[in-house]
C-alpha cells in the first residue's frame, strides 16, 4: 500500500489550491479507495477459490468483484511514484533513505514477526528456522506483506530514478515506461518475474514511473472512465470464466487476466489511477477520505487477522455467514469498522504508532 504515517508519504496540498479538488485530496481518495479495494479483493478471492461454489451465482459475483479490485496494490505503487519522484525531494539521497526507511523498517520487522507468530499460533504451522528464512528472503512472511518489501526496494532506487526523470523529456519518459512495462509483461508470460525480497520491485518500476507520468505529465487524460474501467473489468471477468472452464481452478493461467502484468491488469490499474487523479469526484468524497487516509497503511497490514478471526467466529456461531450472499458484504463492513477503529487506537499509543 502506499505508505503514510509509517511509510506512505504524506501529501501536502499545493500552494493556492483549496482542499476540495486539490491534488492532495485526490491522493487521499486514492489511498482510501485502494485500501477498501484490498479488503474486498481478500474477501471475494476466498469465494472465487472455493471449489464448492464454482459456477454458482455468488461465485460469478465474487469473480467480478475480484476483477474490479485487482488494481489496488498497483494503485498504491503509482501513488508513491507520483509523490516521491519529484527532484526537490532528493537534495541528498542519504536524507531521503534515512527518512523513508526509518518509517518503513519498523513496520516491516514488526508485522513480519506478528504474522509469523500468527501462522504458528492461529494456523498451527510448524515454522522451522529454514522456512522462516526462506519466506523472509522471498518477501512473503504473509501473503500481503510482500508490499513492504517491494516498496523498500523502490525507496532504495528512488533518488536515482528522480534524477533520471528530471532529465528525460515527456516523450522519453513515456518510452521508458513502455519498455519496462513490456519487459515485465514478457517476463510474466514466461514465469520469469523477479520473486525475491531483493528484486521483486524491479518489474514494478514501470508502474512507479507511470504514477509520476499520469499525475505530472499527462496533459489530456481520457474522459470516458466508466467505459474504460467497466469494459476492462467485463473482459477480465468473462475471459477468466472461460479460462477456469477450460483449464480448471488450479491452473495458474486461469487467472492470468487478473495479474498485475497482464494487458487487462495494466489497463485497469492505469484507468482507475487516472480516473481518481483527473476524473470528477464529489467534494464530499474527498472530505470523507481526508481523516481516513492516514489510517490506510495500518488497515492494510492488520486486516487479514481481523478477517480470519471473523471467519473463525462465523464457523463457531453462525456458519451461514460464510456463504456468498452474506460473507462479502457483512465481513467487509465488520472488517472496515473493526480495523479502522483498531488502527485509530494504535496511532494514539507511542510504541505502536510507528508500525501503523
């Protein structure tokens, strides 16, 4: 997720801009929208991967929700690029690294430890030192924590990227984004994407640069956002239905349209990001997002524990809530209420504030 109080850069309103419709307000909307999309993705994917529910009405609806939310993590990466690639933020690389990693590393270390303990105590996994080391090197102590490792890699190369961006013309920057993006797509097709904690950021450089380009360079963004976004989600959903039918639920290629470096995944991420940055958004939505935006990192990091505890509670007390008509909407509302409230409390405690 793009990183705020702990690692997401805080957006400052440009001089002379009112908060409604300002770039800072759009950043807040993006962060909150992406955070909510992460939770919806987590919930809908649980239904999508349930063999007993495949081809049911709930499965189709969950698949469409899954498709529509696949832009979320990439949206955070693009936001970080838009905020951090300004040359004026990099008078000295060491100062940038010290500031960003001072915020990021406590969260990375603490939440890695928390989720390793969660795996051992809640899921009763046998975590040997070799397995722990393997998962940390892979950047995946838990399924969603790869983002912290990914963003750390991007931070390390940000001063160099900012200097390069400052020297490129808009046309050259666009060419660089397209070249890196096409290389990432090709690597993904051949299952050759970088997959360790030290290299997983490399293919995402295209999105990182694209975030800067879409906010600071793009002059005439497309205006038919509903058509772009809705059409892409429809193509993703229909194509995936066919692939699941043809290849089965377990085949990696069945969900290729949902991947970050598939043509449809790229189109959806850029369309959603551009819509939030340049489209029409109500000032009420912008005002609503403002107090929630600083909580989004903590919500991203903590929500899987809340979801898994809720599922366990459903299993013990009300199994019907595990079924599609209820599971996604009820769990989404409960998870948002509990997690945003929990993170609000954590931010008031000095020792915990640094990790959310």
